């Protein structure tokens, strides 16, 4: 529990924007996946960066754990509170502060969601392209170094965050980065904090890169006899210089579920879903060239469309896929992998995963962002069945081990949180110890999002 003196100081600062009721605490202790509920002792709703600094200062003086909260869409227990403490919810810090159209930059508060930002930008002809599927907050996306369906063309949060304002564990506020396109001035602190999952500080402002809204967009879907054929088509397309904005893979099991839930009408074979951005002529040319290449790899039923409603239907179906797959087993939750490997090894990685899942008693549909080598297996489990949970964990760990052997990573976009903590040493070796040294240097009392990314006593 938060001691009385700390609670009083927080109440004096925030008034009724400090919530201690059971319902608020429970809401901030849940997970989108299999992790057990871990509620904080209280929830704070700051209105500005100064309040965040004062909140963290109070918590630092009293040894209170501090956990940042955006929209709660993380899949690895990032924002849960295993040691109690205070969750800082950025709901009321959701303003677009400045749009710099000429420099194609924008300053935002951390609670702004990606959809809200793009709605604000619509009249400028610019967009923020990083799309993890969920309508996540931009502060949360930076904290987990999120990516998603468009990363193959536009990059991840790592590539699109130009600078940050942060509150450090001792309550100090710092700024990292500049508006300039490049810098050689000292350590790249922006890169350090992007992906640190709130373990080194709380983000209170972001400066983000923007991109022009494409003149034309077309979407396409194509079936393949095998996963290897689909991945080979992707690899060859990229080697030829084709640059789709999205290249998504769905396996047979996922296609069957989408057909049943969304009347997708797709042959039950592995499929690629694609989107092309550019000029009208360029988009048509790329779509046609990819269709020819897909046919050479046994692709069939290649369809592409430019009508917005058709594109929206396709990507809405893809973005809902996780929850659609969950609904295919009523009452189930999931352990979700998100390993990433070199694109040329992706077919092998998915093939190994499919074989191991088939030999298990669990269902585990696979889909992913194949343009950058990232795939997800959604291992459906009964939360109350320890044997199923243990089986899914073994499968997930085996996929990670195979990915590491292929030169890949345990997590391509979901982050470490609680779920991938035990895999960090296998991936990083001595470098994980260096991460621990950085954590202790900035947060010697270990109050910032404890139990995540770095193992603490």
C-alpha cells in the first residue's frame, strides 16, 4: 500500500484526480492477454508535464512504484502493477501541441492516440503512419517501440520519434533530440528511452515525423499453396525494389476463422494482404508487377482494389483478427508470440512453429508482418487451466529459441513487459547486464515500472 503521507501529498496535488476506488484500480491492473490481474494502489490523472514531475517527485521521496498508462492495449503485461504503487494515466494529456507542416513534424502529448492525431492532420495533407492495429496512445507506442502493418515502408516508432520530453525517476524533466533531421551531439538519448517501457522515465511530450498522405492507395489479396511460396514472393518482390506499404501474412487457420466470422470468402490457404502507396500510375504498376511475381510463385485469385470501402473492409478485418481469433474459442485468452527473424528465414521459422503447434493440443493461428520478418502465433488457452498455460509457454519459448538461432529476436514489436523478461538474457547476454547498469544509474530505487525489461531484486 502507498503510505499515508504519500497519499496525502498526491491528494493535495490532484484532488479527485487521484482515484483509489476498486473499479479504477482493477481496470488498471488488467491485461489484454493471459497475465493475471495486478492492480495498482491508486491511479493519478495529471493534466500537464509539471504535474507529472511533481507526482514522480512525491513517489521518489516515498519509494512508491510508478507505472505509466496510455490505453492499456499492451500484450505483455507492460502496464500492470506487480508491486502495487501508482499508475499514471495520461488520459487528460491528449493535446496536439504544434504541427510544423514545412518540417513535417508534430508535437503531441503522450495521451494522443494515433487515430486522433491523423484526424487532426487530415487537412494538412500529412499523416502519422505507424499502425500497430490497436488505437494505442503515442506515448505508449514510443514506450514499447511499437510498429505494425506499415513498418515495411515507413519504419517503426524508433524511426519516427524525433525527440522527447521526459520526467526522470527523481522528478527531473529533460528533453532529448531536436527538430533537426540529424545530430552528432552526444549520446542518442531519444533512442534509449524509445522502447524502455517506462522503466527509465515517463514521456510527457513527443516530437514525431510525419509523412505525406499518398496520392493513391490500392489494396490486394492473394492466396498461395504454401507458406514458403508466399514468403518467397515477398522476398523476391523486395529484392526487385517493390515497396508495398503493407505486406501481411495469414495462415490457413486464420483464413478459416476470418471466413466464418467476416464472410471473407477466401480460399483456405495461406494468404498475403498488401497495400501500395504512391501516385496513381505508380500504385497500379506496383500492384500489377506484384501480381505477376505472385503468379510465378503459384499465387492464385489475386485481387486488388482502389475503392476506399474495399480497402477499409480488408484492413479492418486484419486489425480485428486478434479478437476474432479469440472469439473462435469462447472464453479463451491467449499467449501471443511476436518473434522477428531475417525475412529470408521467415518461411523456415513459420514452418517450424506450425509443426510444433500441430503436435500440441492447442490451437495457434499464425499471422504477421512478413515484409519485415515479424510473425505472431496466437496460442489460445483457458486462463484457468495450468496445463494449457504451461504448454503455450513452452511453445512460445521454443519459437523464440528458434528465432534467436536464425539471427532474430524474442519480440519484434510487443516489447518485453512481464511476459518476455525470462528471455532477455538468452538474446542479449552480457548486454542485458549493461541495460541493468543504465537502469540502476537512472533509477537507483527501482520505482519506475518495476519488474519489466530488467530483472530487479
